C-alpha cells in the first residue's frame, strides 16, 4: 500500500512540475508566470478529421475538418444550446481540398452572419466561431476565409501565378466594367480581337477586329443619329456619325469627264466600241447621277455614248430622214458602279451615215457626274 501511494505521488509531482497556477487564477503550461487564463509555452494540438463523404454533421469533437470527396458536399452545424451546455466560442475550421463546393448549413432558424448557409469554393477554407446566441440570430460568425495561392485559380477573366494576379483567364459570367467616368485605354501595338484570337488576312494594320462568322449584325452603334438606310460617315477629324446616303447639294459636287473629245462617228459603217478620247474617274462604289449633252447634225441615225458594262450616258434616236440636229440633246442617267476606277467613254452608231456636223451647235459637249447614294 505504501508503494502505491509513493508511485501516485511521483506521478503528481511530474505533472505539477510543468503546470503552474498563479494567484489570479491563470494556468500556465511550461511557463512560471502565466499572463492569460491559459498560457501555453509550447505547441497546441486539436482534433483533425479528414472525410470523403458528401454529407457531414459537425460535432462537439470536431475542430479542423478537411474535405477530400469527389462531389459537392453539405456540412451541417450543430444546433445551439441555451443554458447548460452552451458552446459559445467553439471554433470550427473547414478546409475544402477539392475542385467541388462545400455548402455549410446552420440549424434553422439560426444563421451564419445572417445567412442560412455559406459556400466554401474549391481549394478554400473557412473558420467559424459560435456566438452563444440561439433562435433566429447570428449563431455563427465567420472568423476568416482564405485559400492556398498554389491551388487557387482566379476566375472571370483573371488568372493567378504565385502572387501575381493578371488578366487572361476565362470570362465565366456576364461582366460589367464601370469606369465611373474614367477613360479605359488599350495602348501599344496590340489589337482588340472580338470573336476570334487570330488576326485575319488584310488586318495587319487594324486595331479593332470583329469576326462574327457568317452571322449578320456584328456591329451596332447607337448615338441618336441612326436611322433606317443611313450609313456611317466621317468628318475631317474621323468622327463618325450616321447620315443619309443621298447627296442633295448636287450643284457643289459635280465632276466633269477627263481627256479631250474626238469625233467617234467618222466611219462609213455602223458599230460600237468607238473611241471618244474621254473617260470618267469614279472615286468609290455607289450610284451616280450623269448629265450630258452634245449637238449632232445628221440624217437618220442612232448615236450613243456609253460605258461598257455599266450603261449609256447619252443617246439620241433617229427623228428625221433629212439632216437635223439630234434631239433630245440634254439627257440625264443614273448608273451604278460596284468598284471605283477610271472608266472609258465609248460610242456607237447604228448605220453608215456620217454626221454633217459634230459638236458644232448649242450646247457644246458636256458630261458631268456626281455620287448620290452608296
């Protein structure tokens, strides 16, 4: 009996040699002067639990729980206790080691920071503390949320490499960039590509490229000037607005033919492709208004000036078997040019009559044109 008492004393002596109780009620472990209620000079161990199940109920024995499952999981917090057994201050750390999501539910009607549940995304962790409150109250508060940068991939247009977060990730949701009145600039020699990541042929100098495949409606610009049938036009500074495709100020925009007119009707036979010595320079594709006139005194014949593949610019029909000035002499034409360029004016006459006079009356030859619609 004496041996047993001696052994017990030795055990108590060993234990109390590392535990010190101060007069203020503090307990120190491996420290002679504890300054807190519990003052530990050394490491601290708490329960570590690793689970794979997709549903888990947190208990009084849990402290740190790591999830390693293969699907989205649901963790349920214990219901609060009022009075004896209240676990105010209890801490839970939940670590998600997967690419799935953990949903943490409070026991209704309790909340976590005012919410019935919270989500822990892939490769992130959350620490919760119990407030001691019961009922429809914030029974749990979030102490911290975090992740391991080495396991974290930024989403919605961002990516991360170490501590470097940069643009270039997948845009995973509808995103609005509110600049609050500030300019958003893309400088340097780069391009903005929309609908493709490959610069197409012919776009080496382009800064903005839109590739909508075979679907029409790739571009929409609304500034209040848009109307049905309008086209985008530029001022001298390159500022674009929508405007009518019709040119109304004809009188200020007429262009005359180039070259020197020669008489194409000198042959004693009829035929076409007769050179006139003149041409017109069309600056852009579109519809053009032509006006032309000439005085030709001749017996019955048909005389025409035309642009091969485009149409007539002036034409006169036989009106008499005796020599007369062809009528009408002043005519208007509307012609469409699909490509810009220089177009030769040719002539044709239907028979072998040679005019008694060519360009000898009133008016003398003129040919003017103006673009009026794309």
